[in-house]
């Protein structure tokens, strides 16, 4: 006998857990989240804006989140369009400050909130494939351990890999092939002034940009983002060459000084949208639906927001109303188009390197 679920969610990160929590809040409790990790490995994406509070309140987990005591983020410094640092703070935001997250702890926290609501979660479990048939629970999911499950509806929260959406022949429309390489540093070995500790720092260079943020677990993350060809040309996956490039920065270098980085983490940071992001019996959330340039600082916010919207659409669909699924699909597309406009505007603010292929590519009008 195969276990039967109303909804199976593949991926237990912020998008997947937010979808599951929101479903439980709407009375859809026969759900299962399948997560490939055990929430201990480092995860990239470490800041959320002040408006995230509204989403955490909608999910009913705001008080529990504040008890986690994530580090406040008061705004950002940026060397963008000028060698001088500009300052942007959250002083007049009615929601207050943002937060620097320990991502592994945050994701684990969301999973725990789901379990506290009685939600089913399988960790260290890998999705393998699915088929559709005429069963009352028409989606048959096979796991890598050959276990089989069935559900009425399936959610792709597997990130940019979009493992579920691709099984339905959906394809990613890629707008930008950005790649990032990150390193973690022990904050106790870094002599940054206190003014930097609750801020993010963004520095544009001729081949891309660098980013620095202090994390709650007494670490600092430093990231370089550029095109895949530049990563290869400058050998930025090598700790030695990454360090050499970082030493050429104007504002990052004085903070990091001579501290040695941890093992480097390379990750795809492309801008893309799944076509379609939803259809009969399935939808995608988070980066599986659409992925943004990390410079937007919207990744986690978008994941939580997608989860809330998706839960409403799925609940209606389970009650034989497919209209909200169409609205969800249109919303994902509309938000992506809006994001492309904002992205082009932001990159056009940097005009110091008109001959740079990196900047030329991103200063074109969005498609």
C-alpha cells in the first residue's frame, strides 16, 4: 500500500516549508515535505529585508522567529557608480530593520515550525521521478531508495534544479548566467569597525561585484559574482586566485585584511523563470519558479511569499477551483517582468566601465 497525500512538496527550504506551513494554516494537513539534506550544510542567502516581518506574521511564526535572535541588518553600504561608499538604511521603514541570518539555522527553524504543526517531513530523502496515471491520487512519486508515494498535487521547491517541473516538461527561460563564489571567515580574525557589523557591503568592480555581510554565528561571508567565463579566466574557484582578486578590492580588502578564507562555495545565481511555473496537478515555488540576481536581496522574501500564495492556490485547486492556480502562474510571470526592469535600472547606475562585457550585458533593456 503506497502512502497517500493531498500534497507532496519536494524541497524543505524556505519556499517548501512556507508552502507547507501555509497549507496547514488553511486546513490542508495531509502533506509531506521531502528534503534531501539534514539542514547542517552551509546554505547561501543570508539576509532578508524588513518587509519579511509581514510574511512571517502571515505564516504565524513571527514570535518564534524573533526568539531565534538573528542579527539585525540596519541597511547597506555600497560602492556602486562611484569609488565612494554610499549609505542606505532602514531608518524610515515602518517594519524596522532587516536581518542577517544563519541560513542553516533559519531553514532548520522553518522545518521545526512545520513539524510543530504536525506536518510530515522526510530529511535525507531524495526525489527520483514521477509519473501521472488515472489513480485517485494521480501523481506517483518514486524516491531514490525506490519507495513510492502518491499525491493529488505536487509542489516543486527544489530550487534552481527544478526537479519536479522538468518532469512535467517545463523549461527554464534563462535571462542571465551569473555565478557566485563565496567564502566564510571567522569574524574574530577580522578588524572591521562596529559600523560594518550590522550592515551589508557591496562593491562593484570592472568584472562584476563583491559582497560582504556579518552573520549571527560569528562569521563573515564574502562573495564575488560575475560571468562563468570570468570565473574560469580568473580561476576564482581557486582559494589562492580568489584571495588575490579580493585583495584588489577597495573596500572589502581593509575589512578582511589577511584573514584566511574557508573552503570556497560556488553557486549558480542566474535570473530565470520556469515556463510554465504551474499547471494541472503541480506548481513551482521559490527559485524553482523564478530565480533572481542575489543583488536584489529578494531570494528568501520571494520564497516565503511564493509559499503563502501557492498554499492558497493549492487549497482552492483541491476544492475543485483551478482559477487561483492560473492567478498564481500570472503572478509569478508579472513579478519576474517587474524584477527585470528593476535589475536593469540598478545595473545602469554603474557607468564606470563602459567597455566591460559584464556591465554591457546587464545594461541592456530587459527582454
